[in-house]
C-alpha cells in the first residue's frame, strides 16, 4: 500500500508542478519538498491555495497538494518512507486516528486529543495542532487581549475543543465558559480543561444559559456550524438582542466570509473577527513549522479571501 501511495504522491507532485510551470511560477526538481493535506473528502480544501502562494512568495522549493486518503496507515507509512515529504495537514476524518501512527505529539495536541499537523523531522513524524494557536494569532492581529478576560464558547465540538485548550493554556484568560446543546460533550470538555489547565472553567446548556452568559462575558467565540454555507447561512446561534458594543465576537465559520452573526454584531457596534483569520493563521503556524522561516501572512490571507469571495460571487 505504501508503494501505491508513493505512486499517488508522485502523480500529485507532477500534476502540481505542471500547473505551476504553465503559470511560470515554480518548477519541480529533486530538491523539492512535498507538503500535503489529507482527508476524506478533501476536494474542498483551500489549503493548497494558501500554502503554494506562500511558498512562491517566500521563494521556497516546496509544493503543496491534496490527497483523499482512506488507508491512513498506508499514507503515514508512505510519508515516513519519503525523505522529501516534509509536512502534512490532517483533516476529517483522520485527526484522531492518525495519533497512534506518530512518533511524538506536542502537549497541546495531546490535551486536545487530535492532530491537524504532521512534521517529518529526520526519521520521526511529529504531531501537533495549529487550530488553537491560529485562533490566538487571529486575536493578536485584531489587537484583542484575552488575558484576564472572560471568554464564552458557543458550541462544544472539536473546533471549540482545540481553541479552548489554546485559550486555557496560552492566553491568560480569567475564565472560560462553554455552552452547548449536548450535555455530555460539554461536561467532558469542561472536565478535561479543569484537569489539564489552571483556568477557571464552567459549562452549561446553550439554550438556557446563553442570555446570562452573553451579559457576563466580553469575548464570544462561536464554534458551531450554524451560519455555515450553504444550508445554514440565514441562521445565527446568538440573537441580535444579546449583542452589545463592548463584545468581541469571533465566528469560526469562514464560509460565508461574513456570517449573519458577524453582520449583526457589526451592526450592534461589536469588534468582530472573521473565521478566515483563524484559517489563515493556523496555516501560518504550519508554514513556519515546516520551513523555519516567517510566513508571508498577507499573501496567504489574500489567496484565501479571494477564493472565498469568488466562490460567493459564483453562487
């Protein structure tokens, strides 16, 4: 299976190289470093746009492609066997399952319980998570301080879990509150945050607890699929009457570029952060981990935003 994967990888690199040469951008040679995103499905991924734009801007001999992967063990064996396979982004459904195939996993990813980034270091494969650090960078870019603040998470799924651990471990937030519709999942996340971090954490029911939580928290992080393209774009998990001008509202949903929640938050005078900024910044962390050089963040953001807005115009 690893041999089959190697042929697939080679074909992907050759296709990517041909496309790039047609545009007069980069060429593929024996020194080219390969990076990829794996998932199933993966055809929707915008990561190749961001990373390849960044590699070109930085003048690096890297290429980034996308692979739909069903045989995860074979995929990891193929990466391990190919010395030029430098990095891999991992998306659904492999973020948890890949952990047993790696040689080491960083502490934040261990706490989160999933990996979205694999780095090939010598003969070892190292797992990490960049979703949470990417969210923290999005707050930094927006000049929003989390230290000593009360942070409300709307939702309790995997994306919220990754960001909540980053906030608890790295930001110095005074308090975290998690509200969700599935009591068992909220309880599990709250228990894990309390056991593995020093942050004050509580949880509750989203329908019953939202009004009071919105009144007592200044930082609001929306992590549910509500508002997402294409089926839920007219929905919002937070009624407009709960928004006040001193709220900072961050919606993890990145398509559409501005969700209904963010539009209503802007109308209420809130400071807003778009989900695309988290997506860009988690890719920035990956780029810097794999290359060891500062990422051309604005180039990556431009490539992503252009793709998102073009998609909205086509729809």
